[in-house]
C-alpha cells in the first residue's frame, strides 16, 4: 500500500469486523478491498508510524490486534481494560489505550518493546476518551470527559518500568463540557480539543519544556443547531435522545489550513479555517447519520466520515477554500464506530 493508494480502515463494532477500502486520490472514489472478521467489539483503530495498523477490540477480552491489508490478523496484545481509543507511541514500541468505562489510560508494550518498559497506567480521570503524544514525544495528553479536564504526563519516565503515573499538570475545561478528542499541530505548540457535551472547540497554546497548556480561544461547533447541552453517557445513563449536543471527532488537514468536527445528533460537519493557529467558522455540511468518526487522507485532499447510524462512509473533496463536496459513498458492515486512513509499509 502506498501514499498514492491509501488504505481506509473502518471498525464496525456490531459486526465484529474491520472493513478495508482503497481510496483513489485522484477522484476520491472508495472501493472495498477486504474485510477482517473475528474482531468482536472492534472499537478503535490506529496506524503506527512505520505502517502497522492496529485494532482495539472489546468483547469477551479487551485486546489490540495487528491487521494486514490482505485481510489477515497478526500478533495481539491483551489490554488491561475496555478501550474506546488507541494511539501508537511516537517510538512505535507501545500502544496507548483509553478506557471510557473504567476511567483509565494504559501503556501496553508492543512486540519488540518489552525491554524498554512494562505496562504503565496513567491517572487520567473519569471517562477517559483519548491519548495524544506531543509531536516532540516528551509528553502524553489525555482527556477526562467525566471530570472536565485535560491532563499531561512526562513520557521520559516510562522506561523506568511498570506502575501508575500521576499527571504533572492539567487544565480544567468548562463544567459539563466533556472534553473528548485532542489533536496537535505539527509544531506541537497548539492543541485543539472538541467537547462532546457542549460542542465547544478549545485552542490551547503549549509550552514545550513543561507541557503546560494555556487557553487561547474557545468557540462553538454546535451554535445554531438548536441543541441542548449533552450529558455523560454510560450503561446506567438513559440516552437523552437526539435533542442534545453529541459532538464527536476533530480532524486537521496536513497543511494545517482547515479543521473539521462532527456532531452526531444533527448529522453534521462543522468547517473551520485556521488563521495563525486560531479558528474561524466557515460553515456546516449535512453528512452521514450519527457521524462518530472522521479521517483525512495522507494527501490532505479528502475527508472521510463514517455514519454509525447509516452504516456508510462518505468521502468529501476538500476545496482550496475549505469547503466540502461529496464524491463517493460506500456501505459498511454494521456499526462503523471508527475510521482511519493511512499507508501500510
């Protein structure tokens, strides 16, 4: 698989499978290329820095599985808790797994990484939803949707062995906002956080030496949608229905000119321009039903959005002004909850 033919992977939780598609970077056309079954509770995906693709699965036993583009599975690692988000460490030797249900973040060594460090647990807070290493590899950041905070942890000490790591700092978000996903710019001096319950997007400046975040801007991706603030969802919390904010993913184009977020209750995409690292709202586009996940192809030409409610994925061409036009659509297996796009070496 090359940069000219990116691999699109979609984790389909209900089907217990990961669907594989090819993306034509000239036309944006999506075509099915395979399906990997036997992945009960497939919930998260991550491409490694050198090409491996990993799936985080729940079901009878939480695990991370290596996936191959020919439809086969490779080595797997047990995860210590259920997972909603996985990310590969900058050195490719470990996997970070966030557990929403158990409120924790774990570092699990991958094959070849066992000599460097054992399992590590980070004290992140309730409803941990993502993990993001700073581009310089010095700090790990995590969102606690239930505690309304973003915490950071030095990565230098991970080679010291197993154990529990306490944060070296954190920032509190607005009460009831529910920070969900965090993405960095390439330089690592800006962090962008989408909030599931309020629809807010926060822009933080980051200090490289100590990892500290400072709020620079807060804007709304849900303004004008006539939705009420959302609530923290759990197995014990009834679904409040479609009338509340239910923001999900956040993606930045490789050239760092545009940022896009998804909102599940309304089935919409919010489009923003990045002006000197800050956000300017451009508009909103209707998309798939319950768009829980999005991805941008490595060339930066296409935005992919998976609809958990519509069981389909749409590719959008990103225009020079950041506007979106739908160019291809493909049906998926049941329950597509995560989509990612990359190249496998």
